[in-house]
C-alpha cells in the first residue's frame, strides 16, 4: 500500500495538521506514502493527474495505490471561494471515477478560519485522518473487487 498525499500549502498550519492526521492513520495501517506540496487547493487535482500520467508512462515511477487530497478553502469577500470549491471538488471526483482512483477527499470548505482549524486539528475533527481512512477503504474495496492484485 503506497499512497500519494497531495497537500495544498496556502494555509500552512492547517496543511501540516491535516497531513499529521493522515500520516498517523497510514502509519498504523502499515502503508507507505509520499508527500507533494502544491500552492493551493485549485492545484491539487492537477498534481494527482500528473502522478497518474507519470505512472502510466514511466515504469520507474512509484506505483500509488491511493491518493489523499488535502487542502482548505475559506470563504472571503468574493465568489472566488465558490468557484475554487466547486471546481476542485468536481475535478477530484472526475479523477476518482474516470481514472479508477482510490481517493481520500480532505478538502475543507469553511466559512471561517476557526471552522477550518477545528476540522483540521488532530485533537478535534481530524479531517486529515478521515481522508486517509477513506483512501485506505477505497484501496481495500478495489482489491476486494479484483481490480488490483
């Protein structure tokens, strides 16, 4: 079980906390992982697609059995929030369905920084751990259905 964690670093403290939650779950499951940082949530789907393309075209590339998307979008004064949330979510769903990916969705969409802090905190909602659990479960489901050896 090898997983790629793609983390949006726009809110670095939240990204660190969510990654920490995800890594604990992966370590407990005996999964290995790589981490890749991107500037913001909008770039997360593209990074995952690049990894998939790299696996398809290069035999030496690490083979990822699953992906964890981590990021946070906090509502501001414009409709930028709505566009980023909708497009990033849709792109991740399209990747999961169209490319048969085991994907853990850990993109926080919050009205305030305090809401995001609570959801990211490993001592609170721990959404990074939730995303890792979802990824591992989808990997298990793919194996159970005979989609991977």
